């Protein structure tokens, strides 16, 4: 680690700036594809709702299938090389779509295979990404670095679909997919310019796969704060994924808003996430990284009571306020939790711990979406939102049984007996 980078702002660390640029290219390309990929299926291949739904599911299936093994494998390899290989794989896979479309050989099965394999590469990228950052920044700068990365994610989530929609109108859906491929290529090139040496390959990194998975899960379980963070996030994601799945139906069919108003309301969450990412670094320095994360957990519950009361008048603002609050708090919470894991987890275990958390937390999302639909079918959409948002309001409860309310900084974990 460059001593100069340790004593100056994180944005004065050249390698962090290269890493941040890699994130920007990758995240922007991925969020453009959120619009372009399903539009290729609909406009080019004339896919129906079931096929589009399958395509969306295949993009995240890999998190459930290989999330745990990916953490073990990442711990055995050089993390930056894993990210570069992932970027290269996504460049080739996604880049094959516009080429196949131009040649007239693109099919729905091919598009599904690309979605599945690109999603698999993304799993490895995500786990290695979260594991690699402590090589570039340490100590007080870690929370600030995570905040900058979260801001880029939120900004890309907000702007990517709009850029994708504009590109689809200008050059067509299949050619827009090339922007995603180029984003992966640019991300890889930025990673090649990082000068901080990659960590060496582990000499003892050949334990059986199941043993490696158990080690990651065991470390996660025995750290009381990390365990409660995971439980809280799982409850939150379960609830919010159900809300997201019902939001368009709620605003269009129940509240009966005009499409323009509906679209504007759905963008507010992205704004909240971006503001949360921008605020997190300042709040972490001002009140402490642990207090910031606790604040993120407790500010949301009152706002959860507003969204189900949305109506087609001034109360449409209730949806916007709740969406902003949830996304704002989620960004700060994600930054805080990741900073804690990176602070207390030994480097040789960090990949499998990150993989375990990603598997457990993201695994609740398809369940939540399905559960929200089932409850809505039985009780009605508004009633389902009341139930789901009550769950989101209670997501902070596990943290009451952790050391978090008594902590100011995460490096105080040992002093407050974070381990059970």
C-alpha cells in the first residue's frame, strides 16, 4: 500500500481511481443491458412474457447455484485476475449477441445461454470485487471507498436504463447490447492499469470444496454482528423484492396513475440510492461507520407505513418518499456492512465469507417476489404491500441483539465483544 494514499483522500489514490473507473464502465454497461436484453428478446426474437421472465431469471440464477462455491474459488485465486477474466468472459458472451443478430442466427435459446453464462461470470466478479478493495484502501478510507463504489452503482442504476432506451431508439436493440460488451472490455482495461500488486495465490488453497464452503459459513455464523447483519438484510431483501414485484401493478391498476407519473415515481429509488452513497462517506467520518449503519437501519420503519396509502392525488408522493428512504438507507447499510466484513475477516477467508453472505441475502429475493404475488392474489395488492412493508419495517430487529447499537466505529468490534 502506498503510504501517500494512506494519508490523503481516497480519490487521491491512483489505483482506487482506476478501480472506480472500472466499476463505472462495468455497472453502466450492465444497467444498459437491463433494458436492451429484454428488448432484443421482444423486438428481434418476438418473445412472449414467459420467455422474457425466463431470461430475467437466468441472469440471477447463478447466485443461488454457485454463490457458495464461487467464494471458495475466489479465495484460491488472484482477485484482480478473477475480475479481469470475468470482464473478458462477459465481453465475449454479450458481444456475440449483436454479431449473431447481424448474421441472422440469433435465437432465444442462445440468448438464454448468454444470460446464464454472463450471470455466472458476474457472480465471480462481485465476490472478487468485494474481496479486492482492502488491497487498495485500508483503515478509515475503507468506508469512504465503499461509499464511492456504491454511488457509482446507484448512479448507473439510475442512468443506465435511460441511456439504453435512447440507444435502442437510435441504433436498435441488438446493437445496443454492444454497449454492454464494450463496458466490460473497458472495465478489464482499467483493471490492467492498477499497479498495486495482486495478492499471491494461496499455497494451501486446495482444501476440499465442501470444507471451504463450511469454513466461510462457520466464520459468518460465529461472528454475531455479521450474523445479525445477514439476517436483517435477508428480511429486508425478502420484503423489498416483493414490493418491487408489485409496484408497477399497484401504481397502474390500483392507484391508476398516468404512465408518465408512474415512470417518474419508479426512478426515485435510484435517486435515493445515489444520495445515500454520496452521504455515507461524510456520515462515516462524522459519526462513525457503525453509527451510520445503525442509523440506516432505524430511519426506515416510519416511512414504510406511507407507501400502501398511496393514492392518485397529492398522496402519490407517499410512494416517492418511501422509495427514497428505503434506497437511501439500503445504500448506507450496504456500505457499512461490507466495510465491517472487510475489516474483521481474515484476507484468506474474505472471498468465501462474501460469497456466503451474497448467497444467503440474494437467495431471498426470488422467494420474496413469489411470496408477494401469492399474497396479492389472495388478499389484494394493497394488502400485500402492507404485509411486505411491515416486514421491511421490522428488518432492523435482529440488529438489536448485536453489538451494533453500542459501537461507533467497526474497528471497535473486539472491544464490544462482537463475537458470540
